C-alpha cells in the first residue's frame, strides 16, 4: 500500500512537514509495520518534495496496528489528510481519508476499502466498509 500523507497548512518542502512525515514512518515502524518513506520530486508548478510511504500489511494484526497509528496521526491535527493507494493500472484502488475526529471503525473501513476487502480482516468482527464510496479508479 502507498500512503500519501499531507497537511494542508504546510508546503511539502517545509521543515515541519518533513518532521511530520518522518514521525508517521517511525510510528508505523514502532508497531512492527514494514514502512519505508520515499521522497518524490516536486510536481510541475509546486515547490518542495512530496512524500510517499510504502506500507506492507502482512501478518496477524497488521490492519489493526495500521488503523491505530494512522488514526492517531490524522487526529493530531485537523489539517492532515491521507491517500491510500493499492495496485496499479486498471487494478488501482485509491481511498482519500479526510476528517478530524475520525473513528476507529471508519479508519479501518478506509484501509479495507483500499485493500479491496468489504468484510473481515485480521480475524476482526467484521468492520465493513459501509458508507464509503467505491474506491476511485485512477
């Protein structure tokens, strides 16, 4: 899964943004998740570098751990956003997560929607991706 974090109050090249994106990677790794940061060159007309985080969700409890970390990171500032992308080409699924005060079940549903799962993951009781629009094809 590719996570593209953003903070609407900061430019991608801003020193604070670099710290925030590195903090997210460290938090994911602290939960024993395989996460690596990839810095991208600026898009045309933009200054600063963008950040993508490659996150591998394998093993028991990975979706639950990722849900906890991502929810904590998002809810720390109302200006934070996440784009979750899985696959490429015609199989690409993208879910954009925006919201202050997002619930655990909503964050889990967003992760499951990006992964293409509608029901249970990691042996959970079935947090379905109800209420979410189908993932965008890009």
